[in-house]
C-alpha cells in the first residue's frame, strides 16, 4: 500500500551494519558510515528511486548527524549528498574535523 502521509520516515541506527536506515514500502534507504577513531565518515547515501525527492535522504543525514553530535564525534562527509546537506546547514559545520572545508 503506498504511503499517503508526508511524515518523515522512521530512521534507525543499525550499528552492526554501520548505517542509518529506513524501510519504505519494503525497500531500504540508508546512509552508510565508517568510524575512524572519533570521526564518522559518512560514505554513501542511497534512497530507492520510488522514494527520491521526499526528504528521505535528509532524514537519514539529520539522524546520523544528531547521533554524531550526541556521541561527541566529528563528521567527514565523503558522500556528495552529505557534503551538499552540510553546506546548506551551517549549524552542522561544528561537526567537521578541524581544517575540513565543504
């Protein structure tokens, strides 16, 4: 059954798989990361084509950045979407490792 709500998807942290994920009509959207000491490198964001343009990637990234902030981690955006998201949201710039530019 197609979603009729514009509510943001429920995003969960799958620590074992090192990703933040949301299941949308049986399809997986995800933001993958790698930890390097106290730096979270977000390396890939993927949303199934049927769910693109609905704010899913933004919800994944917001959740990942909130997690990083809560854990005292820095964030290195290796994924072009995450770099673009952080450029548009200056309130996230404090999460960047020293000397990192977007």
